[in-house]
């Protein structure tokens, strides 16, 4: 019988776990806001934190302000494996409360930063809890939902991230434009404060986690299968981020739509991510590596098809929705695959998923920028994404082949 996700396993009948799942998703919502809203607020950040450079060369100031985005991504890559390995031995409830509280404090520090350098440092610190939170929260959600629910547990927390791309990021960006970027970041801090209180009130006290040691968690890094799974996430999903970083240019320069259409196209991608997230958890629980091998080629075909039809607004809109959907469907499968090949190091494996995705973010943005600056046009990142998706498919196929060989 499939476990009822509305009640906690081992609890009295009718006891709802939905408040706890919702509390964990609020943290994911806040993470989505703090990660992506900075991209829409870069002009305000450049003008306030780099005033002299902005007055003399606005484009150079904007380029330097992008370090605030990169600093967060670097924090995620560094913090995910290190914090996850260290925190795996502690009970999950206090760890999640501490991580959500750390997000709130780091957001306040960012808003209060008097200089650009301190703001970059605060953004780096803000990224450190990212992977550990999603990894540990996903495991906690899976435990609440019952056996065989790893994919759906991860998806329930990632749902907050997906919804944030539809509602949170546009709202926070609008607040920043109407007031200041500091008020926008303080709003994000308030979201994390709500998440901290909600987790403390709803997550069961008896939930203790696996209690593994740092040595056990880090031992997973010696497994080739873990690094192949990381490659699936970092290379295979780089195409998604290459497209996401150029949605504005595709909208205005290729499809010929006005700039006012850009937020709507970004929301379309977010809606696709939300729809994909709802399906992705079930597919991951049904077979993570099978899902990745089956959908990576579909993902590449979607990217190539959207590249061909990008000059036409309606096909571009449909293509972006489907790219967001299929990309989001596969994210829980990458996390479950990492857990499948990591032995007992489930906490580290779940967190590494987000290191891989942020590496993919960096690769995708770099590839898109290099192609466009070299004169290949605004559609070229879609073609590059299609090729990267095929490399991701090869990594997924290799992952299964290595596993089958080791079994024999």
C-alpha cells in the first residue's frame, strides 16, 4: 500500500504532516528568492555599491556587480558537501532550524553591507547553507512521508523553489525596484524568519536522522558513481541555465517582443518548473536512472526545437514552458541517483545535488556569454544546451553501465 502523505508514519491516525512539509517548502521558497532575485536587482546593486564606477561606466559596474550572483553560487558549491557532511550526525530538526535562521541572518548582513566587498562576502555566506538545507530537508520530508518516498520528499521541498520562480522572485524584484534593493533583501530575511519559526513549530521532535559520521559521509567521494552522477547534474542541466540566463534576449532580440514581456516569459519558465516538480518526485521514486536516461534526449530535442522556432512568440513560449517542465522533472532523479550510488552517505549525496546544479548554472551562463559575445547570436545558447543535454544523457548511460558492471 502506498503511504498516505497526509499523515506521519508511526503517528496517531489523522495526524497531518502537511504543515511540516509546508514549513520546509517555505525555506525553499526563500532560497529561490535569495538566489534569483539578485539577478533582477543588479542595476540597483551596481548603482548603490559601486557609485563611482557606475557613473563613469554603467556597463562595467553591472558586470562587476554580477560577482554578487557568482559569490552565492560559489558558497553553494563549497557549503553543500562540507556542511552536509558535518551536520549529518546531528538531529535534523535543530539543524534545519539553525540553517533557516542562518539564511535570515546572512540576508540581514547582506542588506546592511556598507561596501561592495562586504556585500560579496555576505552573499558567499548566504550560499553556504543552500545545499545542506535542501539535502537535509528533503531527507526529513521523505522520512515524514514514509518508505520509498525519497523522490517525493525532495520534490516537496523543491516545490517551494519552483513556486518562488513564479511568485517570489518577481515580487521581491518589484519591491526592490519600488523601494531599494536593501528593502528587498530584508523581505527575503523575513521569509526565512517565518520558515525558521514554522519548522520549529511543525517538524516532529522525534525525528533524529541517520546519525552518520563525517568520515562515513565523506567516504562517498571515493565512489566513481557519485562523480558520474554529479556530472549528470552539472553538465546535463547546464543547458537549462544557459537558456534561463538569456530569456530576456530571446524575448526582445529574437522574438521581437517588448521588454514588458520578459517577466511573463520568466514566469512561464517558473510555471513549467512547478509542473515538472509535481511529477518529478514520483518518477524518481519509480526509477531515477531510468528517468534520466529517458528524458535527457527529450530535453535536448526540446532545446533544439525551441532554437528553430525562437523567432515566433507562441512557439517560443511553449518551448520555454516545456524546457522548464522537463528540466524540473529530472532534478529529484539526480538527487535520488546520488543517494543510490553514495552508500550510507545520504545526507552528503542529497546536498551534492545542489552543488552539481550550481556548477551547471555557472557552466551554462559562461557558455551562453561566450557564444553571444563571440557573435554566434542569442539563439546559440539553445543549441549549446542541446549538446550539453546529450552529454548529460551519456553520463546517465555511463552511470547505469558502471552500476551493472559492478553488480556482475
